[in-house]
C-alpha cells in the first residue's frame, strides 16, 4: 500500500501497533513533567495553533521545547514527506490550514489526539446518545459504494465486507454508537444542530490527523465530549489527486469504545 502524503502510521506489514505504543509512552513521559492531562494538552494545543510561532515558543517555554524534541526523536519515522508536500502547495492550498499543516504541528497533533482521548473517553462512553463520523475516503473505491442518506449523514448499507466503512460501522453498532459517513463540510453547523436535539451527546471521529484535531477542537468548543482515531495515512484525492485505499486501526477503535471492566 502506498504511503500517505504527509504521514503513515503503519509499518511494512500494515500494522500501526508500534505507533500507538510510542504515542502512549510519550504521553506518560510528558505527564511526569506536567502531571495534569488537561494542562498538558492545553499547553501543546496553544503551542501548535500558529505554526509561525511554534519554534520560537518552544525556545522560550522550556517544557514545550523538550516535548517537541522528544516527539521529533520518536515520531519522525511516521512522517512521510511533510516538508516536500509544503513546497508543492498552490496559493489556494496555502490558505487551507489542513493542507498547510507543518511538520511540528503534526507531531503536536499526534500527542493531542492521545491526550484528548484520555480526557474525554469516560464522558463519551457515558453519553446517552453517541455518534461516529467516519471519513468518506475509507470507502472501497474499487466498487460502487451503495451508502444511503441517513438522518444526519450518509450511512453504510454493508454492501462490501472488505470496506473499512462497513467494518467500522459494524463494530460501532455493537457498542450502541450511531455510525455515519462524513460528507458534510460544515461540521460546526451539523454539531450545533445535533446538540440541540441531543444535549448530552458524544462524538467519535475517524479522519486524517489534522482534520481529526480540528474536529475534536470544534466539538470541545461546543461542550461535546469527543474522542477519535486517526486514519493510518492520508491518501485521499485532496492530498494525492486521486483516492487510494486507506485504513484505520479497528483494534484501537474497539479499545477506545468498549466499556471499562
């Protein structure tokens, strides 16, 4: 399988186990420095918001500098050509904060996803109504997707047993989480509408690293407990000009959504 445009979490066997192990170990290490998940998350979130000041901030704030260096040392193998990608951006693409995500931002975003899951998992699991938005690029493009319009977004009809939308939807159904295929571009409007109908809702996202982080921040800004799983790589037409098959970790998804014993 082809590598992602800017990142790839899997090894040559298609496994992402090492990535998740390393991110967890890094989070534990940084919590020894800042022993509060929320404070640590807000520190790196503030540092990663504006890439133009990130390096200067890392030099001024000692703990931010250490976190960035450690992330760089450990997670660099999972970044695949971020700087090369940035050099090819058109003027229009440079206005797109997802497309212009810097190398340092990717590193902080990977840690932010792990910390946000730790912070919100219990609240998400206790939410009376829960939904998941699955990236549309996970559909099997070798066959014609037969998804149908649902109450909120498109929903899988389970036409292809090898499709990751099918496999993810089937797993989520088992844990009473309503799965939808993310096709809407105006997620802020979508979540505000849903929050009116389901004031105690929880959201799970499955998307590429920068899109997932932006969606998680949006949900938290609306007071919605959110968790998420990153795609194993960004291989859709937005990044590559054509849609290539991509995946995510079903094992990590189940670990995230199954109730604690």
